[in-house]
């Protein structure tokens, strides 16, 4: 038993019966158990109880043991002066202060099913894919579970985008560029690619975007790759970079992407060249915002490819089999899920009431991801049909399963209660 579990059981009223009696034998009727307070102060606020025919209104404090009232120094805290009930799992000592103030104590030990405690301890102490793996039941997933997860994720992402917009003076084009750079970097180079993007004034991107060679040279130069040219094309990029660097007073700071543990199609050389090609589009942000379905987004991204040099290279100076480096459907899906849809949601949510429903439908029209987390959920018996479900489950695993936050989980609630 933990204090958090005790609060959870009290909040959701998970007891064998409700014929409560305090430690003096007086009947206690819980009219309103109070509002769960996750901040400082009593655990439950604005509660109402009736004891010996007397109606009391105020706050309720929960502890594992009665003695915790003393150990937590509540006697000295004015926030605990309006306590109408002290709820404990085990009554171990008489608290003179509460007795003097005629605050009743309710011991819950005999009102809680031992199976719930056993289930919770088994869940928390397990070292498996999800804590409830041994008792998981796909039928216990609540209604609208995936939709609610996606909206939570989008709201969190929107808060991050709002901070970025504040920093870049509501320049959505600049924030889109930074977000796309992050996605193009994938897991290994995401942060480095965003640093590269943010190191360049977006006004410079706008001025040279019609010349992909120059934008490519700028990205390569800031990556520190043009310091020792190995072939004629690298010499051209270096000449362009030196010109742009001098013209726009580009900093000497370098951000060096990583190649380690990456498949050649995901090498940073290829991805930065593709990013440069994407930005030959004028008004890219407007085109993305106006796209009403995923087919229009696929059309926008499917024509993107690395420059001709990379048809026969993965890295500088090393010739490989000729193969154009276009964006795969899986990679476009990643861009749509991680950059496009969150930004569309952040942009439209204050102007269109139906934005949430539209974004959810767009998630449904994208294929489900394939990764170890999704494989783990499938092993639990789930059928995952689209990106709404896969994104929801990835988010849920990160925010609840990895942290074993089972008491805040809709699935965990049903499993524990039943």
C-alpha cells in the first residue's frame, strides 16, 4: 500500500462497502469525498460528511498511518486547520491534536479488498513491457482512449510551438523550418539539425531558397563538411558557402551531425540535401496549412529528392551505385505525424472549432508506425490499424507505462477496479 494508491481508492470510491465507522465506532456518511488536490495542502478539498447527524464541510487528509500526521508536521501548518476527517490505512497511534479538535479518524484497512493491493503491487514491481502485462485485457481500453491521447499530445506540442512562436515573433514559416529540420534529423540528429536551422536567420533562407545549391551549401558548411573539399562538387559548395557566409555574416559556429548507427539512406548528408530541396517551394507553410487531406500532403513531399550528386553518393567523395535519393512513404508519414499535423493543430485551434476532429481524421488516414513499442502492444493482443492508434499507444507508453503511472491510466483504473 502506498499513500498515492490510498488517495486513488478514496477518489474513485473503490471499497468493499460504504458502511464506514470511525475509530470510536461512530457512523460516517461520505456525502462528497472532496476534490483531489495534487498541489500543496490537504489531499481532498471541499468535502462533506455527516457524523452523528452533524453535517461537516471542509477538507480531508489521507495518510498510511495516523502517526504520519505528526511526522509530516501538519500541526504547524495553517493549511490543515480546516480538516473535518483524517483518513488512514492503519490507525497506529492517537493524535492528541485531532482528538482535542474532535476531528474523527477513519481507518480504511478493513474496507479495501486485498486483491486490489496485490494487483497494484504486482503491476508496479514488474519489469516488463507494460506494468500490467500479466493482467492486460484489450477489452479494457476505454471509449475514445486514442482520441483523448492524441489531443493531449497535440496540446503539449502546441505549448512548445507557442513558445517557439513567441521567440521568433510569430513567424510560422521559421518555426516550420526548425520543426522540419528536427524531423529530418531523425532520432540521432534531430537536435543537431534543429540547431543548424535555428543558427540561420530565416530571412536568409527566404533570400536563397530559390537556389537549392546555395541552401545546400549553407547547410553543409554549417555542418563543418566543406573545410577540406574532396571533389569538384564539394569545391563548388565551398565557394558558394564562403560567398553566403561573407554576404550574410554567418557565424563560424559548426554543428557536426552524426553518421554512427545510421542506414545510408538516413545519412545526414542525404537528409540535409532533401531538406534544401523541399525549401525550393515558395510559401511552404501556406501550402501545408491549406492541404485538406493526406493525398495533398503526399503530393507536396513526394517530389522531394537529394541533389544530383547524391544519386551516386551517400557521403562526400565515396561513389556508390546510382540511385536517386527520394523521400520514402514511411519518411513522409513521419514528417506528417511529427511536424505537419501538430503545427496545423496549433495554427487552426483558435480559429476553427472543428480543428480537433479534422486533425484526428488525418491521423486515421496515415498508416500505423512500425517500431518496437508498437510490436510490444501487438504482442498484448491489440490490432493497430492506423496512425491515430499507433501514435496514441506510443504516447501512452511514454507518459504512463514507462513511468508506471498506472493510477492515472484509464486502462489501469479498469484493471484494478475489476
